């Protein structure tokens, strides 16, 4: 029996291209697009940040009326809509006190102190939105701690209203961020004080948004099967491993997909030359163009190009890469290019190394989407030595562009990259286990030896990666199963 189209309301703090700080924004928008293409009524609610680019904002339309947000005290907000044909409908909630800022989550001295109030407001707005629209969703799909109060509202203050039969699915993109707050947030959010218990929201005398969402959501997902197992253990459970074991029967790992139209080397308008799996000559032209511009050399030559595009935080393991970079370029005939920003000391270390090895190491401090595309297209190898990685997207992009990923066996990296030791005819990259200087050095050496000594194997692995299907279609169907399971719990 064919299932009817669902009414799905996604609640998120990020959605590309409007506002994103990392992979969350890409994942939400790509999944929403995929579900919409399958015939479902998908709508997305996020804040109307002042940082949303002006050229995008000019396409928004105000909805008539004012949305009343029923927190401990009533608040009023304006709603804007962006509804392109054949795509999900986006709603933007305008409340300048919370969202008219230069950054999404933090300022120069760390996270905004009122982040709990900001995102409690977003969650309560998500509960009040259906009545305002006269549209009742079948399921809420909420993302990370910023939207984790939504399942709690559904099972408490909204339990007997028009949303009584609406299910909830909570996706955890990164467990490191959980949303701690003073217990007074309960009054602000208009939630019952019975939630301040260890088996609900209480944590260390305060409130943990994500913990509460995990207890109350009808279904839980993470963004890769391996990460779904890792977070049940103390090493990566971030203090919530017991909660995940308790809810283990409702926890599913679903690997993220990518937008294969946006990330397509055969049609990417940002590249100096296009190419596909049957002819990689354009990839060599991309490498030559990049080396000419960034390393100031006329020819790319025979040296392999290693690339890293990443936020520069401890999670990503690029501090280990920075520590061995001088050793690598002194002992191997290679070039390295790195794009990223984050921890100031790591940025300074990479900038200093670049000055010591001109023509061999190039570092760009910051982020540029076009440059990211060009670097991945130019790369022979893509380095991603993460300490943990819930899913990761750039390793998927790199395989799509014929750049072989060098990754640590964790989370989505382990799930998506087939290591060379499993056979050249299946391999798509190089996987190592321990994040040590020696292990990463050996993995880079392994890749370097393949490049110089086994060019046929190198080509086979590139083609293997480019042929992998990392579209959202399969993942979307697994999310649909989760939605139906969540809805069945509410009947």
C-alpha cells in the first residue's frame, strides 16, 4: 500500500544558503529538497538572522498578521516566507532582540549568554506556527539542541491540543553541543517544573536542552550508523551515553547525503575545467590552474597535491596535521593546500608553516565556497583526520570530485570511505585508526606511494569514488520510515 504524502515541519537554526555555520545547514536544506522532490509537503522554520545575504532576503515575503509566541510571557513576532516552485517552503521568524546579530551563535568572547532564551523562543514559535498557518504537520523533524525543546512541548503543554497526534524526530548532528542553561529557563519557556528531574532535563543542577529532547522525541537519529553506536559509549557519549542506551531502540543512524547537482565536477560553474568519471583530463587542468595561482608555478608538475578544507577546531584533528607538516614536506615530494578558520593558535601555526615552506604549503585563513570547490577539484588527496566525525560531508565531496580521502576510522568517515587495504577494485581512499603523528604521517606516505608507484590503482580508486551514489534519495526514504514510526507512537 502506497503511503500518502506527509506534512513535515523542520525546525532548525541553520539552512543553506540562508544561514550556516557548518554541515548542519547543508544537511537540512538538502534533505528538505529531497523529501519535497518525493512529493511531501516540507516546510522549514528558522530565525530571520540579520546575516542572511541581502540578495536572498529580497525574495522573502511577509505573511499577514503577527505570530503570538506563548512563552512564560507572550511575545509577538513577524513571519516571512520564501516558497520557490517545486521546493520546500521556508519560514523566517523575525525577532530582532534575538536574531539581529553579526554571528549565529557566538561573539568575540564565546557563545551568546542568551542562547537558551533565543532558541527556546524558536522552539515555542514552532509549536504556535501551525495554528497561525492553519496547517497541522504530521511530524516535526528537529535538529540539534537548538530545536530540542519542540518534542518536550509536544509531550507536555501541547499534548492535548491540535498537535496531539503529531510525531517528533530529533536528529543529532553533533553531540558536543547540548544547550546547557540555568534552571530558570523552565519558567521563561513556559514548561512545567516536573521536567527538572535527572530522567528528563536536569543536568548538573541546571537544564540540558538536548538531554530533554532525547528523552521526549518519538524517534532519534544521528547522521551515520557508526556514530549512532559511538555515542552509546563514554568516549564519545559526552555524558549522555546512558540516555542513548536507554533510548537505544528508537535510535537510528542515517548517513547524510549531498546535493549531487551542486557538487558535480561535470557541470560545476566555479571550476576552470569540467570533467567526469570517464575522462579526468579536466581535473588535471584544475590542478594546474590552482598550482599556478596559489603556488606561483607555471606547471603542476608530477607532485601530488594534498588538500584540507575544514573548520580549524580540535574535533577535526588538523592540529595533528599541522604538527607533522614540516616533517611531511621535508621527507616526501608533495604539496599541501589548506583552507579554514577557527582556533587562533592553529591559524597562526599554519600561517607560520606556510611562510617557512613557500611553494610547498599554502594556507588560506577564512572560508570561501568557490575556493573550496576549486581546491577539491584540484586535489589528488583530501586529508580529514577527525578525532570524531558524526558524518562529515567534505569526504563525500572529495570522492565525487576524484580526490581520494585520507580519513580516521570514526563516525561517518568509517561508513563512507572504503580503504585501499580492502582491495583496489572497491577502495575509494585511505583509512587509518589511531590519531597519532606517526599514524597520520604513515597514511599520507601510503597515499604518496600509491600516487608515484601505482598510477593505475590511483585512477581506479578515483573512479570508484566518483561512481559512488551519495545522493539524498536513499537516506530520505529512511527518514520517511522514521517519520511514520514517530507518528505511530502518537496514534
